[in-house]
C-alpha cells in the first residue's frame, strides 16, 4: 500500500472523519482551512500519530507548518525522515 493512501487512512481513522474515504481526498487538498477543515487540535493529534504510525517526529512549528500542508507535503516529509533514519552513519 502506498504512503499517501496510508496517510489518508490514518487521518480518517485517528481524527474520526466519518464522511470521507481515502479515495475522496486529493493528494494536494489542504489539510487545514478550506480543504479538510482540520484545526490546531487535529494538528497536535496528527503529530502524535505520525510518530506512532511512521516513527517520524515533528519537533517544532518550523518543521510542522510546511509538512502539514497537504497529503503530498506530509508524504514527502515522512519519506525524507524515514530515508534519513535508514542511512547508517559511518
């Protein structure tokens, strides 16, 4: 299963969005505001769930703001963090 689909499933399940399916969420739809309509409490929950599901951490707002724009930006962030953690230091 691809990362973007997993992210969509996580958002729907963990934020209890009952009226959407993963297929209905476009990859570039904004997560906040006019897009999915998430709020600041949802952002906190998303940060926690990213660590639980994917083992990646958003440490501050400078990391979080660009990462939490859309499914596309979130997937890029997760992928970059996971790639970084699998690279072994020499």
